């Protein structure tokens, strides 16, 4: 990495679009589901960028589009100085070495018929020319880093506990020493004590492998703890973005405020107590005109139905897409 | 190898599956050792007109046929033909059907749709009708029967493998292998194929029985191996004009076909229970 690329963002996404066709019973497209609509952001080297929002807001579609599992319909994905949105399959597969995706349950990403050893060797077999001994060496290093005994290599996934499976799933990603790791809901379905261990593991691994994380989650307290910056998504659009403390201390978009108000707390300051999010998000295949949030927004006025609010910079630390921010 | 041992141990616990296994083992041993087991090995082609239609007993355990040949000896040699038909026809069907199913399931584009519609067309026509048509067109011979059976049985494998592949593609471990950057070849051969192996094995066993039955039918209709080949279906066909007096003439090959087909079906059912715990046939086959 030369000196001038070090300051460049690791990942730059601009005007990314991914729509899914909604078809009627005859297979004709009757509408578009706008899972990602004009999404732009960047991930700086070494940071943890959080992506938050309710279910169905496009968080996972974002992750999978960046990974190439879905192909973008428009927009650019610039990764490590290279445009990767429109690469052909072979080239795209090579990118996977540096850009990895961790599933909600990394344990489920292990082939049930393969021993742990084979699953951990696989990324190296796919992406490197290392011989068996070198691969063994690398695998045992990683295994130590995620805190698993080498003896587990000859077990099948179902012989491990859920937490151990997650560690193996992570180890599998890390054998390639990727630059950017996309974590998709990494703590959901875990009890709180295990959650804390896993989050600590993410932090330790970030430090020792010099990783950058894109941290997708709907758990705001986890995001507050883990992320340097955060973007808030609502129905395929970014509604607020900024440094984590700025966004959490002074949320500017009413949606962010409602989300923060919904964090259950036992003690300590409660965020904006008077704000509660009502109802379900509207049908993403049939969006309201103007601002997408206006149907649930207590501040909505006539202007919100007419004009789409642009994401604009409020000060150096924060951006929001609201007419009243 | 350990997988094979595991299968064998599980089979022993399931009585009917083990019976199927023993019947098939018996068939294979008969085929291999036919020259030693048969009291009159030359009777496959030798004629003894003076001994025509002798009832079972004495030196002819199962009697003699219209040419005076020993039926027991001919049955033993017929086992070889039966095995060749079953193994080659099902083997070719596997070689055609499995790769098409894998590719069509994995890629899922217009070309795979085309392949699946072709296999649907084959499945829409009863196999026996299609096989008769093909064998009739090509002319009666053992090779043509095998060809006809292969050409009509592969869609069963394609359908099965296609459906399994489609559902595996929704599994996270397959998606993550793709996200990892594994090539389609790698994903198909190392991840998908091993995970569809169980239903393929079950279908192979049941397919053997089915194919042998269809082959016997074709032989009965005179489309199979030509005389003097001791093909079981043909032997039944020859016996018709001597019924009901020479009852042993039809009974012996009929029972042979029945036992072999039942063996493959019992084994297939048992394997299904062992390999696919989701569909349980009976409670005594424990997981």
C-alpha cells in the first residue's frame, strides 16, 4: 500500500441501486422492490462502520450486493482502488480474498459433511498456492487467534457447540487475511454473555489482523459499543450517517430518534422519551411519495409528501435526510 | 471405506433391508460362480431333444425346457445377463442424469430450463412404452435393450438431483462457499454432489430393480437378448405354449425375477431409512 492510497477509503459506494422485481402470478413484473435506492457511503481503512435499521430496510441486501451475491443494477462499488461492481465472475471471485462476508451464524457456513480441517483449508486452496504444510501452519495460527484447540480440527461441525461453530466460521474467513469483513447481524440469537465474548473476539481480531469491519446490525447498543461511524437505513435509503457518538447523542432524523428511543434500558439516561415508532414500515414495493418515512413520522407536513429530502451535511460529523433536521 | 462399513452395520439392524442385501449378494454370487454351480453349464446352448420338458427332480433340479436344457443351469447364467443389464443401464443413466441435474440446478437459466423440460417429456411417457419404441426401432438385441433402458431412465436421476441441488443452493454453507470465491466446479463437485449422494444411492438401488423388471418385460416381448441366450424374460415367454402342464418352465424364471426385484426394492427402502432420517418407514430402523 503506497502512502497516497492509505488515506483513500477502503470501500467507496456511490449511487448503488438494487431493485427486485415483484411479479404477478403470470410472471409479469408489476412493480419494483427498491431494496437499495441510491446508496452512497464510504468505509475508511481500519474503522468499524455500523449499518442499522429495522428488518427489511435493505441492510442484508447491501451486504450481499457488496459481496457480489446480488449484482448491483446501478452505481459503483470501489474497493481498494478498483471498481468491482461490474466485474465478470472469475475476477469477482478473486476479490473475495480481500473482501469477506460473515453470515449471521458463521457456523451454518460450514459444510456438514466436512471436517473442520477441510473447511478451514478450503479458502487457502481456492485463493493461494500454499502447499499442505504451509496451509496447516496458517490454519493453526488462526485457530489459536479465535481461541479453539487444534484438536477440534478432526471434528465435524455438529460435534461443536454453537459458539465454537461461530469461531470456526470466523477462522475460515480470517485464513485469507481479508482487508474488509462484512459482519451480518453477528450477535443475533446469542445470549448476552456469549454476545460479549464474541464482540470482544471481533475487537481482538480487528487489532491483530488489521481488519476493517462493515457491521450490519439492528442492535443499537451493540452498534454504539463497536462502531466508529454509523449509517442508518430506512427502506433502501440512508436517512442518517455520522460518527457514532454524534448520532447517538444528537440524532437529527426522526427515524433515528425513534430507533434510539426503542432501546430498552434499565438505568441511565433515556434517549428522547417522547418518541415511539408506530406501526410497520410501508410496503417496500409501494413506497409513499416524497419522504419514505412520512407515513410514520410525527413531524410530517405537506412538503414531505412532495419533496424527497436529500442526505445533507449538517456539520462536519453528521448527515441526515430530513427537511427539518 | 468407513462409510461402507457404517452402512453395512446399519443394514444388519434392519431385517428387511438386510434380506434385500442378502438376495442381491446371492444374485451376484450366482452370476460369478455360474460355471461351477451349474450342473449342466453347456446347456446354455446345448440341445437335448430327448429330455424335453422333464419335471423338476432327479438330476434336473428345476426341470428342463422345450429344448431339453437344464433350467437351473440356464437361470444361473441368466443372472449374468440380468446384472449386466441393470448395472450398465443404471450406470449410464447416472452418468447422464446426475451431471444434467447438477448443472441445471446450479445455473438455473434458459438452457437448464430446456434440459428440465426435455426430462419432463421423458417422464411423461411411461418408461416401458418408450423403451419398447426405442428397442423396436433399433432392432432386438441385448445391447439395444440396455441402450433403450439407459435413454429412458436418466430423467429420474435428473429430476431428483435437480430438486436436491435447488434446495441446497438455499443452504448457507453453499452460499458461503460461493461468497468465499469458490469456483462453480468446486461448489458443485465438492459441496453439492456429496450432499446429494444419499438420495442418489437410494434411487440407484430402486432403479436397479425397476430396470431389471422392465428388461425382463422387453425380453418377454422378444426385444431382448436373442436365443439361445438364457434371458429370464425370454424364458417365460418361451414357456407360455407349454402352460399349464410344464408349470416349472415359467415358474423358475418368474420367481428369479421376483426375488431379485424384491431384493433391490427392500435394499433401497432400507438405505433410504438409513441415509435419510427425515422419511422413516418403520420404527425398528433406528437412526
